[in-house]
C-alpha cells in the first residue's frame, strides 16, 4: 500500500526537529531504521515548516510507529493513496459500473 504523510511543525519545535532530521541516515524514514517502510520520496516546505512524504508499506503498524515517532513535535496526517495506475483502474471500474 502507498501512504502519504503530511506534517507541520510549530515554531517552538523547528530547531529540535531540524536537529533530529539531520541525524537520520539518508533514505531512512524513521530514527530506528524500520525496514518495513520504503520511503519513495520526501519534500520539505522549510519556510512553512511543513512537508510531505510517500511511503510504500504493507504493515499499518509500521506507518503508525513512524507517525508516533514524530507526533510529539509535529502534527502528522497519514492518508492511504494510490498511484496513477491504481487511480486509472479504479476510474475504469467505476465507468464500467456506471454504464450497466
């Protein structure tokens, strides 16, 4: 499954979050190196103190562990998402059902 994570931090945690993030190994989505998550991409709005990441993961508990690791200093929202192929397949199935 694919998950989109959106986060936003408040000014009082900005420095500590930058420090914590800068210590993570490259490509490692969580501080403890949880290998059940595959980070597909991460983008940062530094001026807005927010960002987004896309993870592939078949273990909902792993994505929850990631969220909990950061939720003390950030608002984190996790949403299941689909890629283009998944969206096209769902759209095609809906169109087939509407035509009956």
